[in-house]
């Protein structure tokens, strides 16, 4: 989908080798941006979207046939992408770690709660989070990433997210970093709400005095505090440590592109200032800089529905990241070929019409299934069977 063919082949080879020690890390968070009417389809109402993260995490870990404490919120169309993720994790017997970075309703399953976990204010406020919260989340992410990498030296770490309204905070963070092209950002709605997002992010960035007008590079921590969400800070911290010696898969579309941009902004600030101690150098392979690690060990993996979305352009968005920082390298990105065109359930066929598209690491996990030898057609059949179980539970009384 994007990036050097040679680098992608090398990353794919390392990912295959790391399958035996692979892990799926799901980061949950919340932003009050999700309550804005018309901003998200991750739940048909603002109240429903409060439960999305908890319900998706429970479906992922408990499965479609089990009784779950929180029912999946009704959607305008389609079914939760957590269904795809659950099918892959079950098929590959993939360990799952769920982290609450600030949910409005915590999942009723075993999970970790990050230091600094709290939901973000609406991005239009320009004060989505306090700076100290961003730093605490990033520090916690780095500590977790360091511990995981130490015990899984060559393992593949797959990082997914569930944040209703998160594509809008992603667009705002990209704009705050000085990148043009918020119209390239996708979303759960069939037609991304570009104009509504633009109004929100202009209000938030204006209140925060971003992007900077003095020619100095943006402080990514300040941008996250102004218009971001907790997942972005957590993910950035995890990746900074986890990419030390093995492959990392950012499982998602526009939201993970924003995480990648934050990482690059952090790295570029470190390279530009010896006094900046926010980041520590990679502890191994000193010939590989942080920037090189980001371009060779970190790959974004998403769905075909995002990659081919007529209302956005992820490939152009990723190309713009390298261009913005005047770098010759390009972010690595792959898209799964998974199709639901022949599925029995309309909720799955809705994906082919542009609904839902991505979330809960679905695209990256579908890629992982391909990497492990599970054909996309077989994955679609298994998702179809699982969807029947979800539909039965949804229609059961009580």
C-alpha cells in the first residue's frame, strides 16, 4: 500500500518470525468529541457511544457466543469491527492485553488501567487534556512497551484502538502538527464529516494557538494536550520502546497515522535539540536511530475499506507526513484484501458499502491472519459464522 517495497518485505519477514511471540494490545480511551451530533457512527447516539469501548473489548475477549456485560451499541449500519478482531485472535490463539486509557465505562473483563487514565475533553476546547496527563500516559506506555519487549525480544506487537470520535482527534492532531489534508482522514461514517471536523479543529487549534506561526516545529505533547485523546499518547509511548528490537504493527487507519505522526514529531524534536530529554535512545543496535526504527520496524496495517475509501485518502496522508518533514523515507503501510462481498449477513456486507471500515485493530489483525496463512476468504467465512452468534445474542430478551 505504501512505503519502500524492500522495507515492507523485510518488515513482513520479521513479522512472520515474530508470530510465535505475538501479542495484541488494545488501547481504550474516550473523548467528549464523540458526543458531538454527526461526528461518529461508533454507536447511533452519543449515549450509545459511551459504551462502545467497553462493549468492543468484551466482545474481543469473551467472544460472540458468551453473555457479555455490555451489549454492542446499535450502529447506523454494519457490525462492530471487534467481531473481525475476535475471530482472528481466536483463530491464531493470540494473547490479548486490554488497557483502559480513560473510558467513560470500563470493560467488565480483566484489563490494565494506565496511569493518567481519564477521558479527554472535546477537541474544540483546545484543552482536551492537561500536559501532565499526556506525559503520564506516555510514560506508562513506555514502561509497558519496555517490559513487553524485554520478555519478547523478537515478538510482533500489534497495537489497536477503540476511541469513539478518534478519527476527529486524529485529524486535529495532524493539523496541530502543521500537516495539511484533514480531508484525507477517514471515519466510521459512510461519508467522513469533513466540514464538521474542520469547524471543531479550527476552534480547538485557535484556542490553543496552534499550529505555531514562528517557524518552530510543533511540540507534539502540546498538540496532544490541546486536541488529542489518551490513546494517542499511550500508543506513542508503547511504540517508542517496543520498536527497539522487533516489529510493531499499528493496526488501524487514520488514527494510527496520527500516532505515527506524533512519533515522528517526537523523534525530530529530539534530533533537533540535545536538551530535549523526553526520549531516550534505543538501548540496542546503536547504528539504528529512532527515526530509522520508525521507518523500518513500524508498519501501519488497515482494511481494504479504508485504503479504498472514496471519502478519504490514507496513502496520500502518509506520503504527506514524510513530505512535511522533508524526509526521503516513507511510512510503511499495508492493507488487507479481506472482503465481505459474499457474506450472508447484511451487517458484514455493509462494510463493502463504506460503513464502519475499521476499528479495534481489525485491519492489522486481518493482515496478521494472512501472515499466518489464513486466507481472506476463510476469514470472511468465519466472520459470517460469528456474526450469526452476535445477531442471536442481540435479539435475545433482556
